């Protein structure tokens, strides 16, 4: 799915862009290269949110792993109970990445929903 498709999806209510607070071009390039390699490999989406399984990845896990592989730990995975009986592993939540002291907010946009008539 393209970014344009994602942000025009009627279920999406907003988007935000973050970057490293301390500019580290080399680490960022390594993170981007790692993430692009996952795309080239067609790494499947991990709907089970299983951080232990490295053969698939969910969205925040992909960001976390990309920087982790570049030598930057954005957050430490926390054991979070999500009321999902199938997952007993640590989960990287969007809120955890957003609160990372290593990241700064670049832009946040809320997408208003058209009211139904």
C-alpha cells in the first residue's frame, strides 16, 4: 500500500512523522537500507504481533528493528497486555515510539472525517 493510499483510507484518522533528535546520517542510512531490504524480500506483515518471530514484522516492529540494526535502540520492548489471547510476547506500541526520547516530532496531521448525511 502506498502512503497516498494509506492516508486516504477512511479508517485513518491522522498521520505523524518523526526523526532522530540527534542527526546521525550514517545510522539513518543503515536503518533505511535495512527497511528497504525487508520490502525487497516481501517480509510479510505479522498480524500476531510476535516480536520473537523475525520472519514477519508489524509496522512499529519494522521501524524499531531498522534502527536497532543500525545501532540505535529507540525503545526497549515492553511486555504489554493487549487482550489478545494469542500473543504473550513483548509488543512495540506506536505510543512507545512516539514517546522515545531519541525521536522528535516533525509533523502531525489529523484527518477530518466527512460526516455522514
